[in-house]
C-alpha cells in the first residue's frame, strides 16, 4: 500500500485510478485534482490534495468508488459508520419537526 499524506486526507495511489469523482464532489477550489503522478516508475492519473485548500470535510472519501481516500485517523468502515449515525440523527430530527 502506497499512501501519500498531504493533509488529514490520505490518497492511496495504488487504489486510485484517476476517475475524478472526488474532484466533482469537492466544494473547495483546487483542494483535490487529478494530476499526472509517478507511481512505481509509471506516470499515471491520480488524485492529489492541495493541503492549503482542503478542509478535511471528507466528502471525497465517500465519493471514491475505489475506497482510495481516507481521513487520517479514521478507517473507511469507521467513517461510513459515522455518516450512518449522522443520517440517523438527521432522520430523527426531521421526524421531531413534523
Ligand atoms: S474518486 Fe477515488 S479513484 Fe477516483 S480520482 Fe478520486 S481518489 Fe482516485
Ligand atoms: S476532504 Fe473535503 S475539502 Fe478536502 S479534498 Fe476532500 S472533499 Fe475536498
């Protein structure tokens, strides 16, 4: 596993295939872009995070079809569980408001 730490966000360059969903969902200009990156001696399209522009919001984590992005300190199952818990809380709040 080849992990590159830029910010709290980690991109696994061996799982990333340059599909770009992470770029599409990111609301922060140039926080994550697909660029030419050298991986094991080959130049390939890979997601690259710009630390100064990334807030660590984690939207790119759930958007990635290859589970190539991680928030530092969280495993993807932990992150998914956190999102599920937030969704349940939101659902309960909307029920209360009815
Ligand atoms: S969505 Fe995932 S696989 Fe696609 S470019 Fe971003 S990190 Fe790479
Ligand atoms: S963590 Fe948020 S701000 Fe940073 S690259 Fe991913 S979607 Fe963009």
